[in-house]
C-alpha cells in the first residue's frame, strides 16, 4: 500500500490490492481520491527525508523513495519488514517505550538505523500516531544526520584540543565577560593563571575585576580593557603586578569577541610573563653602560695631564655614563687614625663626605666598604645600605641622599693598597658579578694611570733636582720614590738609594763598591745592557737613555724594570733610575685580555711619550743649530757669492781654464749644498719656535706664480696651473711661501725621470682648496699613515722634518693638510684654508 493511498480513505484499499503503481480509477469519489493520492505521491517521492508508515507493532505499511535509497532494500522488501529490522540492535530495548510515546503524543529522538549491508548511520526520528480508516498507525519522518554527527564530533574534537591548549599553555589566559553596563567580570582562566597568580577559578569566576585585583592595578587593567572596547580590535599592553616574588611584568594581548549582533561580549586576555626578559634587558643595558664607561675612562687615562685631572674625569665619567648617584676616590692616609682622604668626587653627594668620617682601621668607622676594601685589597660590595650592619655609622646620611647600594674597590700598586674607588647607586641590590668585574678592571686601570702619572712626576722632579745642585741631587737621590744607583765605568755600583735596596732586598753595605749591576740583570737582557753601557761612554748620543730590562732580586724574584740611564756630565759614571713595572706589565696583560682596543691606546700613549722625548731632543737640537750653525752657514754662502763675483771679473781664457778644472761645478755644488743646509736649519727652527701668523689677503694665482718662480723646475717636468685669476686667499705670506716651496720641491724630487706637476685651486662656501699633484713614485701604504711624524722620511737624505713643519705652519694659519698617494701613480697634496 502506498502512503498517498491511505490518505484517500477507501482508495487505500484499492491501492493496497493493486500495488504501488495500480490505482483504481472509477466514479467521481475515486477520481478525487486519485488526485489527492497523486499529490502526496509527488510530495513523498521528492522528500529528502525517509518517510515510513507502520502499524503500532512496527510492521512497515508504506515507505518512500528516500527510504529505498537510504536502507538499500527494494520497496517490496521494506513492506515485508518490521521497523525493528532497521534499528541498531543495541537500541531495540528502547523501541516499545518510544512507539507508545509516539502514538500517545508524538516523539522526537535520535538513534541509529541499519542498512541492508549492515552498516549503521545516525538518524533523527519524528514519529506520531494517526488514525486512517479507523486504524491506528504510526507516521515516522526519519532524517539522516550523519553530517550533523560528523560536525558535532569535529566540534567536540576542536573543543577538546582547545581545552588542552587552554589548560597546558604556559601563558596565562583569562576569559573576561563584558556586561551590558560595560563592566568586566571574570568568566574563566587556565591552569597557568592559577599557578602564576596563586588563585583558584572557583574563588574568582563571576566576580568583577575590581573585586579581585587591588585598586591601583584594577584601574590599569580596566583602562586597557576599555581601550579594546573603544578600538574594537586586538591590542597589546605591558602590565605590571605586585606578586609574592616582587613586581612581575606581563605582555598582554587582548582579543575582543563579538556575539551574533556584533557586540563585544567577551575579551580574551593572553598574558606572557616577560619579567626575566626585562631583567635580562636591564642587565644588558647596565653591561653596555659600564662598558662605555670603561672605554671612556681608558681614554681619560691616555689623555690625562695630571693626577687631579685624571681623578676628576674618572669620577665624572662613571657618574654620567654609568648612571650612578655618586663616585669618589679616597686615599689611605698613614696618620694615627688611618683616615681616608677624599681626593676627588662627582655626583650629588649633598655634603655627604663632609658629614661622615671614614677610616681604614679596625674601628667602627673602618668596617664599612671603604675600610674593608683598603685593608683586604679586595672589592667590598654592600647591596643594601638600609639593612647591612657594617653600614650603620653612615646609614642615616646615606639613606637621606637616596643611596641604596655601594661598592668600594681597592687601588693597588706593587701589591700595596693606597686608596679606593667608591661608587654609590640608587638601585637596591645593585652591582652584580659582571658589573663588579668591569668596575674592578676600571679601578685597576685607574691605579695604573695614577702610578704612571706619579712616576712621570717623580722623574721630572728628579731631573730638575739634578740640574739645581749636587747637594739637592743627593737629597733627592736618597728620598725619591724611584730606585736609583750610580754606576761606575767598570759596571760596579758606587751608590744606591733606599728604594733600590727595598726593590732588590740587599743592604747598602752589600751593594756599594761590592756588586756589579750586571749581576742583577737576567741573562736574556745582559748582552744588550752591556752594549748600551759601553756605547754610552763612547758615543752618548747613540746610546738608549730609556729601555726595559728584566732583573732578579735577592730572593730570586724576577722584576720588569723601566731603566732610565744618563751619564753624569764630565764623568764616565752614569746614574740609573729603575722603575718596577712588573705590576704594570701584569695590568697590561689583564687589560689586553679584556680590551684589545685599550692595548692599542696604551701603545699609542707609549709611542706619544717616546715621540715627546724625541721631539724635545729635536727642539733642543734646533735651538743649538740656530745659534751655532746659522752664522757659519751664512759666512759660507757669502763667501761663495763673493767668489763667484770675483770669477766673473776674470778674462775669458782664465774662465775657461777654471771651467776645465771643474772649479765652477764645484762652486755650484757647494752653493747647492749650502742652500740645502740652510733649508734644514730653517725647517728645524720653524718647528721649534713659537708661531704667530700675520694673515693678509693675497691673489692666489699671483702668489703661486711667485713661489714657482723661485723653484728650480727641471726641463722634463710639465707644470700645469688651473687657478682662477680672481681667486684670493688670506694667509701669512712668509709662512705659506715656506709651505709651498717645500711641497713643490717634494713633488719635483718625486719625479726624477720627469712628469707632470698639476696645481689646482677651487673655492667652496667657507674654504679655499689648493691641490698639488705629481706623477712621481708615490708613497707606500705602510709609510703614508706616519708621513707627518717627526723624523719620518722616504728620501736617501733628509731629516724627515719638512712635512711636519708644513703641517705646523699651516695649522698656525688655521689651515689643514691631507696627503693621498698611490705607489707608481703619484701623490696629491690637499690644502684647505678658511676663506
């Protein structure tokens, strides 16, 4: 029987007899039934859901096309089956109750049906009892919900994965609901929140944030949440919370969630603890800051002129670059109370050093960081001034000035502590291990600088004392801070001072007249020391006045010594001062370990000191030459001039006889060499004397032409000028003439085979630029950086002072000089002078 047949009343019987496709058509009643049957047949055939009509016992009366397709049975097979044949066997126990409920008032439930092949699929059943032709039947509409179940399962899996991520992520995740009034209420949070903040979800869920977080923090959190509401997009904030372990920093991402109407009803907050990262950043910032301070302090060491300037600069750099509150240097006095004398201070001390008493004895005022550091020779750190017992004598004064932590680092020389570098910070628990290590290195460099400056001062004082008088010399000899001896020609020591005896551990009666100083020198340095000893008595100017040697004391300890030796005027004896630089050597090695750059600076400073001595010698030589050689040289030039004048009066025959003898060439050679000697004297005097430029405005082209007119230009050299005839410059004519003559001659000498000499001039907004270029042999890259160093020359003859003089003459006029060169291609000299 077909479903539509039942709807037509008695037509159902005809349909039941004739089968699905054999409707009975007769009178008008049957025609009407057939029309209704066709309509319902069309509806049921097109329905996507399964439609079954059953007796109350479950026997299937009718089924539509969807049922045939879903179950895999033929239509006729379905009509011979009971609904129990289509149910999941595990659900049959529920079927009687469900059929009774369907007949009574209808039922909607989910279950599983079975296909012909035995496979199960989920269905949603809507079943209701109805009466047709006086018979009670059940009409069931059954929907295949396989896709819905798959979606539900996928949703479940997704929620499960989300919950796993939510519960196991290390980041703190808060779900905060937004009420209709715009207030914020905790909905949920993950396990990381419970661990990080030590709170339970049951204690917080459903509460407003201001009921959970302290007032100040709640205002900040609320402000950030309100900002997300206003902007409507994801925002990121940095937030800080006071927790049991101290202040914790979080990077919080706040994500708005909208409901179906587009209203933000929830905000997801993901907070990542960045406290350790912030601490690491702060440590790195401090390390970089201290490294810069260390570098700048090392620069101050190189350039310091005296001890007071050095101490002041070091304190200032540490405060300004290191970010500390106050820094001071104290010297350990050897008085009865063993006081610590402030030698320099920088920062906001507000009279702190005047208000406190600091010593380095064992009393209460000597047990603080400064006293302990001086006594022990080791750094002493006080990370909490407010609680450290050792800081009690100074706590009130320190706290009132904002000092929270302090460090004292000993200043050592030759193993003895002579003072301390003291640093105060406004940060609690300051001075970690890395910071302390850098500051200790800085203090070591400072001690080295102090010792070097003191040694320089001591040497200068000793030289002055020797010049004043023999009596004063003997007093200084015995009381100077440098070890000194007098060495006879046979190398025996005729006199020694206390420092020498202290350095080597011998008594005076073991030394004087009984010991050769060579007995103290190491084997590796002995040969050179004896050579210098003999050379000094043969040719004092050739012998080294200062050099380093290694010596051995009475206890067989090796010392590195800076030896300075001079002959005592009018004798064959020499006086030697010995500076123990063993600790300096060790410090140099340590400095090299921490900073290769500093080693270069120290070497540069050492070279500067050596150059200073050489330049001092050059200055003295220049004064001697100017006084002793200028007049005889002038006499030679005058004599040559008079000789040439007399020769011009000779007859042609006499002239030719002299020419055959080469006399004229000899006179020309003497004249040329005299001019060269005169140039050397002028260069040396220009270098040694003080300069004061007499600036005058000159036509540049005419000036250059006048200079060239006085220069001997070989015929194989082509001179090219590119100078605007209207161009003028302001120079000292005499000084600039000396400069150009020197530079033109250098260029010509660099082109022995001829070449091109090019002179260009141009003007910028503020400068006149003069360029002198030659096509000569050029200068090697190794020599070019040192081209302006005194006594540096590439010529077979010459003193190497010409370019130094040029540079000094130009600087006196406010000008600068630069040299560029390529070997084999030539050299370019660039002069820039303010227009």
